[in-house]
């Protein structure tokens, strides 16, 4: 089997990873904005159906991000281990993008948690039926 260079592997994945990062970040930002609106600005309190929708979207986005992180982890590790022997600028950019995916996943988890916190507060305020 022919060995493929790290730069070649990164070049092959770069377009799709960049597009994925941009789209998932855009959708995550939309969910964060929707959550912020529900928590701070909606008159009469947050809509529980909307909070459930935001939570489900954040969970789905997190799954996509997590699968991307896992699928690229070996390439990330290979780049880290060859840091001084086969360095090229594209490798550093790839590792930076991989780390941004980790941060994006944390942001998605915070949105997910925020919906639970708000739903618990609402359920606590409603009291027993």
C-alpha cells in the first residue's frame, strides 16, 4: 500500500472540513441566538417547545462535530507527532481547525445544558399540577 503524505491527506480533507466548520458554526450560532432570545427577551417566559427544539438541534450539531473530531483525530495526532520532521504550514492550519472543532463542541454542549437549566427553572416555577 502506498504511503500518502500528511500534507496530501490534509489537502484532501481541507475543503470539506472548512465547509463543515463554517456550516456547523453558523447553525450553532443560530441556536445560541435562539436560546438567548428565549431566556432573556421573550415576553411571558420561554416557550418550552422552542427550548426542546433548540436542545435537539444542539445535540444533533454536537454529534456531527464529535464524529468529525473523532474521524480526524488520527490525522491530528500524526501531525502532532511529526511536528519537527515533516512540517508544512497547512499542517498547522489543520491542527488549529481541529482545535476549533473541539471548542465548537464545547459551545454546543453549553447550549444543550442551557436549555436544560431553563426548562428546570420553568418546571420549578410551575409547581405541581
